[in-house]
C-alpha cells in the first residue's frame, strides 16, 4: 500500500514560496470519498483558514458523485482538517506573521486514508515569478541540449 496522488495544486508552487508542509487528515462524507476515488477534485482556488482553533479548507471543489441521488454533498463546502493541537498552535503563530498563508498542495490516499498536504507559504511578487520562469526555461534548455548530445 503506497501513496496514490489524486490531485495537485501546481499553481501554488508558482504563486508562493513554500516554507513548511504538513500532512493532514480531512473529514469527508461517503459520497465525497467516492468522488475522490474517481479523481473528481480541484484544488486550484482553495485555501485554508484557522477558525476557533480548528483548521478548515475553503474552495476545494469535489464534484458530486454521479451515482448518489438526494444524499449527495455540496461541491465547495468548507471541510475540516485534522491536525494535532500543537501543530494548530504553531500554525496560528505563523499565519499571524505578515504574508504567510495556508495552501493545500495535494490530496492523496495513503494506506486507504485520504490525506491533504497543507503548506505554509509566502506570496511571491511579480519579479519573483519572472525569476522562477527564467530558471525553469534555463533548466529546460539545458535538458534539451543534453538530450540532443546523447
């Protein structure tokens, strides 16, 4: 039993400097889990917030399960994340710093349980994003040149 990645938020690594990551559990209903197993999830516009000592993820879109009838779930409802109390206190302290936010990076199944990788990130400025694109282009050019010389 390994890790089966369901969805990744690739845009998050471009938009934020990732400082720390946490593996969290997530509270889901049955139809949400079935939809996740089909891969019907989108993390693109999602973020997490701490409310009254609990961590919730907002904007994560899990499509309704097609074979469920009236007992289906709301696609973009807030969902509770499961963390240890000391981790939540640490996150409260860090998110009160200027510019730090909680971003879901990926959602996956690990040993049959659904997990969410939560990152503590600092937003990039426009010039940082340009620098990232330049580095990515340079690496791509080097890889292409190396592949052609083989």
